[in-house]
C-alpha cells in the first residue's frame, strides 16, 4: 500500500486480523472422521486471501452509519462463500488451476472429490453462519447472499465463462460474465453490510450502484493481473486466461484500454458512493482495487 492508502491499509489489516480470528473460532482444526475435510476447508480458507469481501461487508455497514462489530460474522460468511467459489473455480473441469493463494489448489493438495466437498461444505457453512448469528436479520441476509451467489448471479457468470472459453469475445457477453461471476457477490456483500447497518432502501440502492461499478472494475483488474502479474505476487499461475482462451477485457480491448475502463468505473463508483453518509473508506477501497498488484 502506498502512502495515500495509509488509513485504508490500517483498516484492511485490522479487518484481516479480526476476520481471521473469528474464522478460526468458526472453523477450528479437528481430527477423527472429519479431520481431512476440515483440513481441506482450512487449506484454501487460511491461505493468503486479501479478505476484500469481508472488508466490503464491514465498510458497507460503516458507510450507512452502523457498527462494524455487528457485521463480523456476516463478513466471515462472505469469505467462506468466496473461498468455496475459488476451490470450485480451480477444479480440472473448470479452470484447471494448480495454484491458489500461493499454494497448491484444493484438488492438487487433496483430491478432486475432497475439493468438491470442501467447497460444498464452505458454501453451506456460510448460510448456516448467517442463520445462526442473526436471528432477526438472517433471512434478509440469506436472501442477498443466495441471490448474489446463485443461478442468477455468480453461477450464471461462471457458466457463461465456461461456455465462452475459446470463442471470440463480444462486449455484451464479457460484461455479463464479469458482472455475474464477480460483481454479483460484491454487490451482495455491500448490501448485507448495509442491511446490518440499518441502512434504508435509498442507501442500499447506492451501495448496489457502487458495487456494480466496483465489481466490474475488480474483475477487469483481475484479468489484467492475469497477464501482467508475477506468480509470486498473485499467487496464481500467470497467463492462465490466455492459455485457456478465456473471454477477458485485455483479450477484447488490450491492456491500456482495459485499465482505462477500470479507472473510469472506479470514478463512477466514487460518484455513486457520494450519497452514503460515511463513504470515505469505501471510496479508498474502490481506488485501491484498481491500483492493486495482487
Ligand atoms: C479472485 O478473488 C476471484 C475473483 C472473483 C477475481 P480475489 O482476488 O479477491 O482472491 P483472494 O480472495 O484475494 O484470494
Ligand atoms: C473467478 O474468476 C470468479 C469466481 C471464482 C466466481 P477467475 O477464474 O478469473 O478467478 P481467478 O483468476 O481464477 O481467481
Ligand atoms: Mg474462472
Ligand atoms: Mg479461475
Ligand atoms: Mg482471473
């Protein structure tokens, strides 16, 4: 993090520590019959993730005037679900990735069946956690997360991503993929945060608009980093998208134009955040996302 992100850097570091501590309580290691499953669930969960989705939940709460502490378990639920999506995304039948978060992907460290089931278990646990931790708001949170992660959201994007591999990209399909496979969960995280902060409908709408712009920018940057980042930075195999014939922004527009898109979307997001009562850290996070190197 550069100097201008000093405050954000401290906030993200604090969030990472709190989220990891709480995740340790939620999912401690175990032995016996479930030992190997727990090991597999923890393998990818506790590798070096950036914890952006938890940050979006917590900063979403704060942006509408709520307390971060009230949203900690929801932030953990978002990370559990996100981690499942990474484990399944890496499977041989999907992106066939060897490396995730700087360590062997789940099916490489364990076996394919275990990776599928570890993903299933993390996905299910995320909803269990929302229901158990939020007796009053559980249903509203489950609704947001299920919509974002489900067949009209993240899964729709993942299906189109697979179907489009090896085809010539067009702008509309590319946007559909990115807005769904990545944007939908990012929007859900922000809205869950807003709900826990007691945000009224107009503020949830502002979080949705902010999330759409940030979500698309986030995935454009992910595509750019696939072509430009070292494996030691990203923790993923470099150049994987081009090798797999993925439909990406750099494939369609080249790197300079893709990076301009991401910057424009960030400025759009910053404008969308202006109607929130406490937008500062969210705005910093949006700007950081386009400058990140991992
Ligand atoms: C990777 O997400 C998958 C995408 C949706 C682009 P992140 O870049 O947030 O991965 P981690 O959580 O830091 O590993
Ligand atoms: C992944 O997109 C989106 C989800 C995991 C839902 P990518 O396939 O581009 O993510 P990485 O690059 O493997 O992290
Ligand atoms: Mg993928
Ligand atoms: Mg992938
Ligand atoms: Mg990628």
